[in-house]
C-alpha cells in the first residue's frame, strides 16, 4: 500500500451527472461545433440515438459486441475512415465506450491497434469524444483505458492513453432503467470489483481509497434495490455513481487478480464480463484476505456483511450476497468445462499487468484451485 505522500496523477473528463442530463449531450456537441458525428453503440442503444439530440450529420455504428474483438473494432474504424467525423459519441456499456475511445484516436493517426497497446503510446487525438453510459458497471466513461480481445490469442489487449480521456462524460442514471435485473446485478458487481480490487491493491493510494470504499458502500446499499425494482431512480443513481467511482480507480491504481482470473471466462467462453467478475469475486477476495485483513473487513462492512478476514467466512458470505442478487455462482452453471480450467489458469497467470498489483502472490496452481472452488 502506498503512503499518502506517494505521487499520483488523476485525470477526469468534464462530467455531467444526474437524471435528465442526457440533454447535455446535444448541447455539448453543438458547443464543440460538431458537424459530422459517429455514434458507437450496441444494437439496442443504436435504436435510441434520438435521445441524444445530436446536431449535424449523424452516423451510427450499432454493431458493438459484448467483449468486442479486433474485427469488431476494425468495422467501426472503417466507418470512421469513410465519414471522417469530428466527434465520436460512445453510447452504451463499457464495450461501446471502449471502442469509441479507439475510434477517436486511431483514424488518420498512422498507428495500428497493436502499436498503441500498453501505456501512453497513442500520439494524439484530433476527434472530439463524448461518453454516455447506459449501464452501471465499467466506469469506462471516466477513464483512459480500452480493452479489445485478440481472437488469435484469446487475450485482451489493453490500451491506456490520456488522449482517450473523454472531453465530456454525461451520466444520466435514467438511461439505465431499461437494464434487466440479471444484467443490473452482474454490472453492479463489476463496479464493486473495480473498487474492491483497487482498494486492496499493492498500488492502493489513500486518494483512490476514498472513491473505492464509497463505491463499495454504494453498491452494497443500492444494488439489491435496483435488482428488485429496476425503476428505483435513487438506486439507479447510486449505482451510476458507484460505477463512475470504480472508473476513477482504474487509471492510477487498476484491478488485480479478480479481473485477471475473470478474463478467460469472457475470452474463451463469452461469459459477460460482469458475470465473470461476480463468480470469481468471493474467491479472490478471500484469497487476498491474509495479505490485507483490515481492508477485507472494511469491504465486508461496506457491503453490509459481518466484518471478517477469515477466508472461509468471506467466501461463504460474499457468495451468498451475490447469489441473493440472482447470480448463478458456479462456473458449471455457465457452461465452463472442468477440462478447460488448466488452460484458463495458465492464461490468467500470464496477465502480469494485473497480477503484479495483487496484494498476495498467486501461482498458476493457486489460480487453478480458485477455478475449482468456483466450479
């Protein structure tokens, strides 16, 4: 854990938050002088682009996939090269917003995706970027990172650049009212996982701990309510804020073993990212408890659970908490074959950009044991 005096840098977009703020999208686009706009969205949100009230010529790339891959990105880039937009709007969940970041920096740059993988390799950005989340999970609207799956290797390529920071993030919780209960549960746990992993990371910093712990508290308070009643406006706002706080955690601190262990579930078996994080969450939190006992107890309390750093008690309580949200907490329930677990463990163990942040060393054999425990 870093002491308070450790240098840290935080960057933020211009943020509009609250019910009805979707009206800000068109206003800000006009203020930016946008004339040709490309909206990057999933199929559902592509049908409601009119909510954004955008000026000028508006084209929509409405083919964003869950866990987007390189071919998906290439199709979006091809449309951007064709129309030469002066503004890109990411409209959807983390997948849409991640692709929007890359679409805002790659066309006309002379750089390929593989040339910008890693930290701060993007040369610049000449296209405006507004992010409009419609789920409460990734916090991608507030960050500088984008993830795309390489189908050749089944690995996620991570690009991080301050040039991918949005000019504006417009977070209207009312846009999340249409999210079904199951997706609300999974994305809410994803937001919580961002906060928990940053809070317990080797790179944890008191400045980020503030956001992380409050994000966990918000999920603990509001996620069960939003799952029970999708029209609960206060609960939706609480989750939208938790998601944003989780996004704040990702840039300067980032995630740890929880996300590394969850990634192969998405790349190999196409399990939605939030759901993968949920199934893995109890096991990685418990595994790390001996290294961060006080913070583990704080996480448990923030979720409204009995304070404990006992590994068995942590697994039992957090598994029940997730299951009470309607999440099936066994890998077998999601079609993950036991025979695939060793290969998944090898892939997860290779994700050093995350595992090097973990508060406790974890071997490939220990990752395999986590998969079996979650099996």
